[in-house]
C-alpha cells in the first residue's frame, strides 16, 4: 500500500478519534486552572498589604492599586474560567497578567527555555493561552449562551471542530 494513502487514512482516523478529546480536555484545563487562578487571586486579596509590599519591591507603580487589580482579576477571572463565561476576554487578560509576572517577578527565568517553563507562571500562562486560542469548549456557559442565541443550533448540530 502507498505510504501517502496510509498516512492520509491514519490522519483521518486519528483526527476523528482525537478531536473527541478536545472538549473534555478544555473543560479539564478550565476547571483546574480556573481554580488555581481563583486560589492565587484570593490569596492576594486576603493579604493585600503583603501583595502591595511585594509589588512595590518589584518597582511596580501604584503597588496597592495593582495588588487589588491583580487579585480581583485572578480571583474573579478564575471563577469565570471555571464557568466558561466570557472565557476568551478573561483568558486574554490573564495572559497579559502572566506576561507581566514574567517581566517583573520572574525576570530571571527569561534567560533560557528550561528556566522559562520551570517558572511558576508557566502553567498559568499556558492554560490562559489554550483557552484564548481554542475557546472554552462545549461544556461552558459561553457555548450554552451561543446555542440559545442562535436558533436551531444545538450541541449535536455543531460541526466537529466548532468551538464556542
């Protein structure tokens, strides 16, 4: 059999099977990292003075206001990720937040790939980028709202690879 025909057959079958994992994986990412963002934000809000002091030590302007803003973003942004509500705008804000974390508190980890991926913000950044790029998946409030707002569109009617 021709190798290109075998490769095309494999690709077609693998895509069909593996595409079914997309929504459960997106749900798992949102639940796990939504909770982690919530917990870190709650920790910042629970110790605003300490967070503001840390931000001031990094040279951030308006350290108190930034501590409150970051704490609220992580706490409530994490809850929104958990729900899958306003997922992409929240993921964009959280991505920016993690980029700032790298540029300030984790500047030393920007020198090499091993240090970069080993830094604390890395999994948070990857989770936010994943939701930003692929959406929240079908098991989200965003998808539910989209299905309700578009007549005749149900989860069974959404073609494979379509994301809310």
